[in-house]
C-alpha cells in the first residue's frame, strides 16, 4: 500500500521527528505521544498517517505491543529519508 503525496510528506516529517527523539528499536511511543510533538491542527493527520505507515512494508516503522510504534533501525530510517529527497536530522 503506497502512501499518497500528502501522507508521504507527513511520513517524512514523522520519521525525522522520531529519529531526532531516538524512537528506534526498543524505544517505542504511542501515536498520541508522537502527535503531541506536532502542531495542534496536525495531530489528527499525524495519527492517521502513522496507521497507514505501519501497514506499508516500505516504511521503516512498525507497530509493537499495546499500540506503540517504533522505527525499525536508524540506518533504515535515514536511507528512507534520503531516498525521498530529505536530509536526516543532524546529530549533536
């Protein structure tokens, strides 16, 4: 299932934010928490996009127990961003 162009833009922003917050592998968050990292008017779209992302095998995001989500790996997330014309977040 491919993401629509609007979903793709939001997915890239979500992945960047999750990378910058370190939500990878064993560190997982509720979609509601991730949505809280975005502007109030975007939160519903963030939660919907996360649901679509979790069902797309090309996106490096997976659902874990109790509805939480995580990125599969830092390298996979950075590669996904680069393949879609985005720069990964900078490390400190």
